[in-house]
C-alpha cells in the first residue's frame, strides 16, 4: 500500500473511532442529562404522550392529564389553579418547559422513575397505555385556602409547617397565576399570556414563599437575636437589660430608635428582656448585638437555616446573613434590617423550631409517591436538620412570644380556643412602605402548626399580617 493510501486509511479509521466514541458518550454517558434538559423537545413530547400522573392534595387531584384529540393524546389540567400554582408550576409544550413540582417530581409523574420499573414492564407486557405515577402532598387544603383568601390578592406569601415533622401545610404566594393558560396547546395564546404575566409589575410567576426578591425580616428576626442573648450571654426573660430611647452604634452617628420613636418599658432606660421583647425595643437588641458578636449571631442564624441550600423538593433560595462588616452593620442586622434577607419559609422554620422545643425539622411538600393504581411507592420520613437552640431556650422564647400575643402587638393573631405565641415585624424597605411580618404557632404541648406571613408594603405587622396568621392557625387548629 502506497503512503497516500496508508495516510488516508489512518485518517478514516481515526474518524470512525472518533464518531464511535462521540456516539457512545452522547447516548450512554450524557443520556440522563440530555433527557432531563427542559429544552429537549423530544423528551417533552414523550412526556405528553404518557398519561402523566396526578398531583394530589388530601385525596383529591389538583392536577390531572385529560384526554386530548391530537398527536400528544393528553392535556395537563390544573384544578383550583390560582390556589396551587406556586406549588404545582406548569408543564408546557408551547415553551418546552416545566416548573414547580411538575419539574421537581417529573420522573414520578412522567413514569420514568426507577421505582416505577415494574409498572413499566407490566404496561409493556400487557400493551397497556403507559401511565405516570402520582404525587401526594402534605398540604392541608383548609390551611391553604385560608391563607390564600386572607392575603386577598395582596403581594405576599404564607407558609405553614407542622413543627414536629416538617410537613408543609400551606404554601401560598399572591398574586398567583393560572397554569392552564400556559399549558394550552394554542401556542399563540400561551405566548400572549406569558408576556402578560412577565410584564405584570406584581410578578405573579414569582413564588414569594421560597424565592424571588427575598425580604428583610424586620423584628421577627429578634427571636434569633434573643436566642443568642439567652445562649451566648446567659440571659432569661427576667434579666434587666438596657433599653434607651435611642442608640448610636460605635463608628456611626446614625441613631437607632424604637418603632414610633417611643420609650421602652417605663422610660427609665432599663427593663426586663421580656418587656423589651414584648414591646420589640430596637435599642435593646442593637446594643446587645455587639456583646453577642457577629460570628455568634451569624452562627445562631445559620443554625435555623440561613445561608444554607434547601430543597422541599422545590428549590428554595437561601436566606442570607452575611458576616457583618462593622458594629453599625451588626446592630442593624440584630433587628432584621440592613443585610438580612429571608424567605417566608425560613421564618416559618424559625417559628417551628421554637415550637418544637429547639429541634428544627426538614420541611417537605411530598408526603407520598404512588403508582398509577395509587399503591404507595415511598413515604417521606421526617428528618431533623439540627438543634439550633436548647429546649430550655425554646421554652423561654415560647413564654416571650406568648407575651407578644397576650400583651403586645401580636393580639391580632389571638384565638379564643388556643393560646397563640407570635412575633410581629415591620421591615423598612428603601423607597417603599414597610413590609408586614408575623410568625406564630400554637403554644401547647404538641403544637400543630407554625406559620409565617409577609405582606409587601402592608405597613405595621400586627394589624396587617396578624389576622392572616390567625386565619391559618384557626384553619388547622379548629378543624
């Protein structure tokens, strides 16, 4: 064989080997990644060709696949769409995308999950139409509806958690949207609705409960600062603390005042920690932040879940407590302002851990996964995330939060049937009216629910967010 032919043969062999390696790599090693890519149109068409499984709340499907007369056979249909859209998300061929639980639980709903292998084999043998599995949620429909109705379309969110397990009983974000308008086969209509949702200044596609632009938690963060005052500084509710009319942190002339620029306690400049907490005295918590120290306060916040990745299985944007740059920053951080931002889910977790005697449970939305015949495949087991505070510290905080409801600004969440513990928050936001916060739980031996509420530009937390929390607490406790 002459040299030119040998060279050509070598090049052809190398080209074939390269092609074989590329095909092997793409079809074997990258196949799972490519199949999962939401831009993969073939994957989405295959999903729509399957009788996709339902999403279920308390035994009732809130999302189903209905027969549809086209080549894809089924149309995803959302029942009570505005109530559950932030949880379910949407599944759309028009945009070749899926969001919310439709994406997070896609392998079960679409029937490709390994736990459904025996079902797929049975369908293959019998020639039955392939079916996806079902996902049953932890949501309490009464709590979900109470939260949605109480928000009444205002920009805000509510999260309710069962403290002992971490089950999410309500997860509401308003204003909401209708997933049916994005799941429609009419691509032009879906695109027009998509543009309308995205241009809406109220941002209905944002899940305010777990993502989007996070919120300064305001005075609700004082429960974390108080926890540090108890555990780091050795205080309790009877400890005499400084409570001046105003306070300028070291390194700045900027003064911090109490809300409404009022005196704390009797105006003497000192009071008990219980009174400072009940009256939410800014100066007290700003002063003692420097004694706690930035690292200790940050560590306490991180114990409750700040700065941590979290999946419920929806992806949660981490709440943030960056290391304070100086004493002035630390003082503002201690009252939930400056650099502190949080999701309503995060603050519900804080309330739940206090209610659960200091034990923080992993929050979760999926109670069970099921076969197409509704046989149980898996059940989520409650799991501890940690113990940010001792049981003794939790009991002191419980006492002080009861005082807020019985003698302070938390009276708007009180129930005649059950003792409620809570903490209000009024978060200052540049260029806007204050955001209203409330966190609460039923202060009993085995609390049923912890809740966090935020209303954007609502004003004072007690009269605005308190009644919303009350409605959710009542829906769970009094049913």
